[in-house]
C-alpha cells in the first residue's frame, strides 16, 4: 500500500473509532473489563462497609470481606453513572460475569445510591428499603463499594456483594 493510501486508511479508522458514542464505548469496556482500576479508599467507604457489617452482625449474619476486584467493578459503575448523570444498574450482567470469571463468585448483587451526604444516611436508606435490605442481609462472603462525587458535589455510589 502506498504511503498516502495508508495515511487515509489510518485517518478513516481513527475517525470511526473516535465517533463511537460514550455509551457504546462504556458498554465495550464493561464487557471486557480489561482495565483493573482501584481508586484510593475513602473514609466514607470504610464507614459504609463497617456499618453494613455491624448491621449484619446484629442480625447474626457473617461479616463480609472487602476485595479490590469488587471495588474496581463498583468504581467503574459509579464513574459510568456520573458520566450518564443517572443512577442505574446498567450493565450489571457484565459486572456479574466479570466477578464470576475473575473473583470466583457464585452469586452477585449490588445496591446503588445517589445524593446522600453521609455513610449513615446511605446505609439507613438501604435498610429501610426491602430490596436493598435483602441484598445487605443476603448470603454473601465479600463486598466493596465506590463513592464518587459529580462536578456539583453530589455523591453516587455502587456497593457490590458476592458469594464465593
């Protein structure tokens, strides 16, 4: 192939790749999950995990361990929700599949949250909700969480639970 044709070909491929929508790019990233990102742990995240474990102990349930591989998936989803400006469980099955394959999970569930200002307010809201409480009280062995703020300071969070 002559040099000018190669340049045109490369430019066309680059334009095609660049023109993909953010949602399609995110979907492709979520399905492959090649990037393993574990952000620095925040004190509010530790508080939430401790509150959930304390609640579980009060119900005579086992405490859950925190795993970086779970946090990486929670972080990716929290970042996705901020970019979409929408709270959701979008692409849950991709996160679940990744954790089944790479963390040995036999069961996966998640709680998401938006707009809370403290660890207590998030956990209390989840406990008051039948479906969220059911997840917190579920038969799991490990969990982790990601909390991030959007540009307006609004907190988004994803809390993922697995059973090995």
